[in-house]
C-alpha cells in the first residue's frame, strides 16, 4: 500500500501538469489566432487612395496626352468618417478659351470609398446588394465583385472587395457620358482596385 501512494501521487502530478500544459497551449494558440485575425482584418481594411489607383499616366491613356491635373485643388478633396475613407482623383483636358472648347473639355475621375472598418465594408456592399441601389441603373459584368452603370450621373460604380469605386469619364454634363468610355477607364485601373 505504501508503494501505491507515491505512484498515485506521481500520476496525479503528471495528469495535472499535462492538463495545465494543454490549457496554456490552447490559450496561446487562441491568442495567436486572434492576433493573426486582427492583423489580417486591419490589413484587409486599409482604404486605398484614389490617386494611387489612377495616375496621370493612366489619365493620359483615357483622355489623351493633354490630360493634366486640374487647376482647382478642391477637385481632389478628401473626406472620411470613422468607417469610410473617401478620396477622389480627377484629371482633365485643357479647357481652352472659347465656349466650344469649354463644352468639349473632358475629365476623368475616380472616387474611392475605402472601408476602414467592417461596418464601412458592410455599408459599401449593402449599396450594391440592397434596396439603396438607385433605380434605373444597368448591371455591368466583368468588373470587380459587382458593378453597375448609373446613366443619370454618368458613373460606373464598382465594388471590389470591401471598397466602392465610382468612375466618371467625359465632359461635365453627366448625361453625355457613356458606359463605353467608363469601361475603357475601368480597363486601365481594374488591376489596381
């Protein structure tokens, strides 16, 4: 009997040690998984800057060699909230001096609604999937996860990942802009979105 007590005590100590090792190991694994998920989530929700997606060289492919940065700094203004970072990048052709030149001036712009949080990502996705999508839009395939053309505003709206991009090409009269021109611009920038 005296020999059995030390054996039982040793087994109990080993069992407690094994349980403690497994619990601590599991907690470390959970912490590691949680930290990895946080890192992935924060890197996945890094909002893009519009001018990183659409450069002057890109604009020249869309508008021609005369494309330039607009003279009005307000055109490239940025705005953001806690959930969404909004940035805009616009290029234009020279305006000229006559009324005809001004009417024929062309512009190309991209507005990025980059998700900063999951709430922002959900908001962007809801616009494409929910009842908030405007009436009269035309679904467009082949660009991002979802896309539609809004003829009223002359805009190609693209959802890619968590981010919503709005592309416009043409003159300032929105109803004169075409889906074909917007698709040409989308073809230039799609791999950067």
